[in-house]
């Protein structure tokens, strides 16, 4: 082999061994470092843009967290009160009009084996006022009901002021006020000689009940004894609501026979409900208004996204020299595009993390004040963080494409 031939072979061998030139690719660590440069050099602008994202995410997390925590608190309260309370009330007649429960309905229900307690109230036509000078139209939405003597224990409420009716006062013009009724009548506490105007005559106030979560209709009621209602208020004696407590394991069995037992002649005119189940439904229904607040949080999140887009557009305009220099040194359009897109996503992610923290803190503080268990659904923090990153990516896409389209010479000339 001659010398020129050997040199040519060596050159060919070297050319074969040399790797083919490939476009420069950024390592993930380099992407993160370059993406954080703009945020670190323009901290105030970045902080304000992230704040918009944080407010939107915090609103979403707090709304969902507070809803879940309040539901958990209500269900825990139901568990403490017990789920074995049933109510019996009159329904509608087949021919139209309101039905009536028989006078002996409470006594017949009490004969059911698994029934523990039977108490009742009866709606009168009387109205209650603070004094006789109040216009008759200003009823304050109060009802006057005849009530049995062990009613508070049956509905798991207590007397917070004074005392409840007893065998003696149940026959006299004496009343016990529900929690809301006392407030509307201007009697926050019981004092000697306190009285109200009921059915055209004075009734002395013996006590005030606490809130009754399982029987909220009692909160706005003025309660008198059955005998007093017949004597002074022309009450016919028919119960309007019968409260039944049964063995917890046999509630379903009792519920099935209550209507026929309360009114054997017309069981179809009797309504049997379960207040605890109604409260569970109310706990689920409390989230109905969440859509409004979630909408407000979404608007705040979109406003934050606009702030991120604005920040990235200005960043592209201010960093033309950097873009031109990087392109001149070999950075591809993909590198530039990835840098600015990653910067927008990082900015939104920081705002999202801050928003989740604020939302969780707000939920925890409010739940602690209310005595609820703090519950943060995965959808709340996961959805909020995911939404912030998605909005950041969308907001940063156009500025990233704009930066990538800049020619090196144009960027350096206009910088």
C-alpha cells in the first residue's frame, strides 16, 4: 500500500468513526435551570403573576374543602344524635285536602314492639306575639303547637333557659319557646314574669329550647301542653307530627308498619319520614351552590393565566438579545420553545402550589373554628394544581412559539 493510499484509508476510517452531528438537546436539569432564570431576574413581575394563579387555586381548594368538611361535620352530628328517629305526619286525602292523624295514633304506635319512645306535637291555629300591640300580620313565621312532655329527649335537644313543660304546667297557660322563636320574640333568656301574647291571652314563658337539628320545625315553634291547648286555644287534639324512636337495628321494620298502625283505616293518608335521612340529603345538597364559587375561582384562575401570558410576552420582548445569542451559539428553535414554555409552566406551578397551601390553610382554620374534621378532597388540591399547570402551558405556548420563530440576526439587531 502506497503512502497516499494509506493516508486516504486513515482519513476514511476517522470519518467513519466520527459521530454524526445532531441538534443540541437540553437535559431536564438544564431546562429547569434556564426556565428559572427569567423568574429569578424578574421576581416582582413573576410573583404578581403567580399570585393571580394562587388566588384562583386557593378559591377552588377552599370551596371544595369547606364543602367536604361541613358535610363531614353534619354527618358526624347525625351519628351522635342517632339515626333511629322516625316521624309520622298526615298526608293528603284521595279526594283532595289535608288528612288528619287519629287522636289515638301516638298510643297505637307505642304498642309496636321495637318502639322505644313516642312523642308528638299538634298544630294549633293560634299565633304568638311579644305583646297584644303587635299587628296581627306580623307573625314572624312562628307556629303554636301542643307538645307532649318528653319531646326534647325524643328529638335530642335540651332546655337552655328555664325548664320544660311538666304535668302541672301542661294544663296552664305556660309556653316553652323554640330557639328561633325566642330570638324573634325578643326573649333571649327567661326571667320571672316573662310572658307572651298567644291566641288572644297571656302565656307565661317557662323555658327556651336549644337548636333541634333532627326536628328543625321546633326551632320556630311556641310549645304549650295538650290540655292547655284544648282549654285556651280551641285545639281539637289531633297530632300533626309524631316522633318515634325505635331500636336501631329494627328501624326499617318499624318504618314499614308505621303508616298502617297510625291510621289503620287510611294508611295511604299517612306520611312516614326519616329525619336523619333528610339531613344526609341536605348534606349532599349543600354542595349545590358550590358551582357558583367554583365559577368565581375559575375566573380568578383564568385571570391569573392571562397574567402569566402577559409576563411571558413581555419576557420575550425584553430578552431578544438572549434569544439571539443562544440561537447564534447553536440552540435550536425547539430549545428556545421548550425554555419559554417550561418557564410559563414553572411560574403557574409555583402559583398552584401556593394556592393549594392557602386553600388548605383557610379550610383548616375555618373547620377548626366550627369544630369540624378537616377534609381536603383529592379533586380539590389535585384538580387545582393540575388546572394551574394546564393554564400555564396554554398561556405560555404562544410566547414560546413567538420566541422560537425569531431569527438570530433579527433578535440581536432589535435587542
